[in-house]
């Protein structure tokens, strides 16, 4: 699956089986900086998939830990 990307229904229909870059350059919303960022993200995502495919134990691992404090939901106290 080398020509798969998330897209809205309209874009997905117009893209059909065209290559993403070929299709994207024809769009009125084309932007070369955005295309560069899209390609960087695709390379990143493929790299993550390769990492998991090549892992011996296939376990997830933490790459970044985020601690966030959330206020309690006072509505829950009613019930």
C-alpha cells in the first residue's frame, strides 16, 4: 500500500488511482511547503511501521510521555 493516504470523500474520489503528488499538484489548494510536510510525515509514519515490523517482540514502546492534570467532572458527582 504505497499510494494510500487519509483524505476527505471528495478528495479521495478525485484522486482515484493517481499518485498522490501528481494529483496534489493539480489541486487549487496546492502548496509546495505543505507537500514537503506531507512527505516528511509519510516518511515518519512508514519508519514507525518498519520499526514495529522489525521488532522481535512486537510490543509498543513509549517515545514521549505527557503528563496532564484534568479537573474533575462535577456532573459525575450528581450521579
